[in-house]
């Protein structure tokens, strides 16, 4: 049973009050879960999201011990093209606009703080995207059904100009969902075996 089948099964078994319109909308989202962001403008998106987030992922989570639901931060699709999408439900685009030319210094200071925060969040999101892009590029063989290649956080850190400790913090508790399943970003880092192009994983 794949993710969509599992969610559809759980939707049918759901004991929450769901009318026909919401049911059909949730069903549509589940069948196209990799493109969740394109449904965000729908007037019932928040209701649908609140129901979907209670579904178990992976499907057999009820039969595992000490597991929590994993929400992917990125979706990776490999076909004729490589498609990497951030989960906008958890990384929304934020913007702060000065709606009026206020002379109140307290308000202006709060607006500046808000803009600084938005800029920091934007930097964090773009850094994460660069990290995932480099991981997919380096480990492309894995995403098409092959093996992981040796790749260290230090190598990645050198490529984007950050300290290894920064990369370690950035990838902590972050996940990629692809056709093979959902994996933590740390899964893609490992050492070589006997100096060969083969990962210890």
C-alpha cells in the first residue's frame, strides 16, 4: 500500500464530520499529494489539511513502536526532468508591507523587526533548498533505484560555504519524500567503504 492508497483508506475510515464537497477535495489532494501547494488557494484547504495531518504516515505506522508522523519538507520527483519542491504548507512565503507611512517610532521598529525576521526565514528556506539540490545532484543514482554514494556534510558545507555544524543543524529533523519513500536528509550522508565509490550505507 503506497502513501496515497493509505490516506484514501484512512479518509474513508475517518470518523470526523466530512461533507461531500470536502471529501472530494481531500480525495483530490491525496491523489496529487506531491503537488499539495497548488491547492493552497482553495477555500477549504485549511479544513482539508487539518484532516490529512491526522492520517498515519507511513501506512504501517500503527504497527511500529515509538514512531511519529513524518511530514516531508521537500518532494523530489525524478522523471524526464528532476523536480524538487519545498512543502509550502510548512514553509509559506511571508511578506511584510508598510501599509501606511507611520511616524510612530514604536510601530516602525516593529515593522523593521518583522522584515528582518522574514528575511532570515527566506535565507533559511533558500539555504535548505540549496542543500537538497546538492544532495539530489550527488545522490541521483539513489533516486533512480541505485545505491547511495559516499558524501559527507563537510563536502556539502565546502560547496556552499558554510560550516559543517551549520549544515548539521540545518538538516536535523528534515525529510525528503520521493518515489522510494520518505527519508531524513541525514540518510544521504555517509562515508566511503575501503576508499571506493560505495557508501557505507
